[in-house]
């Protein structure tokens, strides 16, 4: 049987999580080359994930680093073109909705390399979010749209994309099940953050719309400081920089019951989420993980790409406003039903089968 040449491209934190369950499956049908764009580069944002999730070391590191969107995409295009010309894969696998995703897909499309998009068809319906542009364009360029949900199939159909669409389920369910099953020290991880399992809220914020301007970030800090329970906040580097620039870091650090930390790895994040009474976030991935783990979620945004979590009553969308966040949190214990919309934890095998049959 022919061994396919597969190139997987990752670069930002959520993509490492999605690659983890898929990489071993791809290696069953071909030779996988892993390319790391370097969009995330701090130890806690990158290397830690490879170690914890036992992802093979990247074969190539493009070191695109931080910058404006144009700078990141420009560097990505040039570096990926060179990489693709030298290695000529039969398929390029990209994940999710970051600048790494679109940069790799665009470079491949220009060279006629077929693209498989993991987490295709997802839409937040806000064209001002950079992720939405990345999603729409990557799907348009892809030969295989590997779709997590029924809703995502519908979004693609409305954009005229019906060929090469495969509903495979969500690889984040695969990743989460694997990691939780293998982690006996979840409660210790929670206690190490200074709180007791079941007795705190978890909060993470990093979206430019919430953290880059002073008004929304101030409102979020006020809401967190006023929450009537202990709260754990792993702080993204982007948010850390803005908290300091706006003089808000001290207020948050000094608030009683607020436990700030640097970004945490995947296992600690899942342990923290599993033990939380409530999640407050603007992360797309965490909204979905909260749903899978039955944790009520408040999303500080008026849009979400994970509409199923809102429809079932487990996720409340609120603006960055302290009173609105407090009202949403008051007595919130989740939805009445919990449909299994994100698949059964076998998405990676389904992707292997789709690509194995058609590359
Ligand atoms: C990116 C993705 C977003 C995803 C998020 C997960 C895009 C457009 N956005 O947002 O969809 O949800 O990753 O975290 O691709 N920085 C560091 N160390 C790092 C990485 C970043 O200090 O290891 C700082 C940089 O100075 C940069 C800022 O964080 O200014 C933001 O990083 P960037 O990669 O631009 O986007 P994210 O906000 O992480």
C-alpha cells in the first residue's frame, strides 16, 4: 500500500491539542512531517504542550513569531512556500482558525498541494474577528473539509461547499478523553493553584476585542474581583501585557480570592476546568471543553462559534460589562439537556479513514 506524505502544520496553543490525537492516526497511513509555525513560542504556550501531550517534536520550526496579521501571514507564506516546494506532501493538514492555519493553506493552494482542514465549517458570524476570515478562506481552499458538527455542515452548504465535506466529529473530544483518563493527579493540580476542587470559578481572557482596549478589560477585571467565590485566572501573555499597560494588574492581583498564574498546560487547564463551578472566558476551545465536562460557561462576547453550547443552555453570551457578567453568573448551574453534539471521541480515526481512502 502506498505511504502518503502528510504535512501537519500547527503553531498556536489550541492546534497542539488538536494535533495530539490525530498525529498517531496519520502515521498509520503515511509519513507525517510536523511543521511548527512559531506563532506561539513561550515555553508555557508551546513546548509544554508537546511534552504533556507526547506529540512528536516538530521536524521544522518556521519561527514566524508575533506581529501584525499581515506580518505573521507574510512570513508564514514565504516560509511555507519553501517548505512545501522542498517536501511536496500529498496532503497538507491544517487546524482551526489561526493565522498559522490560513498562512499554511494559502501557500499550499498556490502550489496545488491539496489541503485537509480539521474543524472546518465552524462559523462565529462576526467578520470583524480575524478567526472568522481565517475559517471562511481556509474552507474555501480545502479539498477535505473535516467537520466537527451538523451545524458546521449546514454553514458550508450555505456557502456552496458540499464536496469533500466529511462530518468526523471533534478531535478535541478525543484529546480531552485521552488526557483525562491518563491524569490521576487532577485534584492535586487544582490544589496547587490555591483552591479546592468544586469551590471556585475559572477565568481566561485573551481576545483582542476584550483585552486590547481599556474599557472592556476594566469591566472584566471589575467583574472578576466582585465574583462571590474564589477564582483562578491563568493569564495569556497578551492579556498580561495589556493589564500592565492599563495599570490594572495590581487591582486584579490584590482582589481577595483571585489567584493569578502564568498560562498553564493542557492537563492543568483540564483539571482546573473539571473542578470549576463556573467558567468565564472568551476562548472558543474552553467553551466547548466546558460543555463536554458539564461546566456552566459565561462567554464574554456577543458571538460564539460553538452555538450548540448556547442553544442547550450551558453557555451564556454577555458583553464586557461588569453588571451583565454578574447577572449571568448569579445562580447559573447549566442547561436542562446535554445533547452529545461533538462526537464520540473517535474523530481522529474518522479523519485517518477519510484521508487514507482518498489521498
Ligand atoms: C491566537 C489566535 C487565536 C487563538 C489563540 C490561542 C490568531 C489570529 N489568533 O491568538 O485564534 O484562540 O492564539 O491562544 O491566530 N505572545 C507571547 N508568547 C507567545 C505567544 C504570543 O508573549 O508564546 C504574545 C505576543 O507578544 C503577541 C500576543 O501574545 O502580541 C498575541 O499572540 P498572537 O499569536 O498574535 O495571537 P493570540 O492572541 O495568541
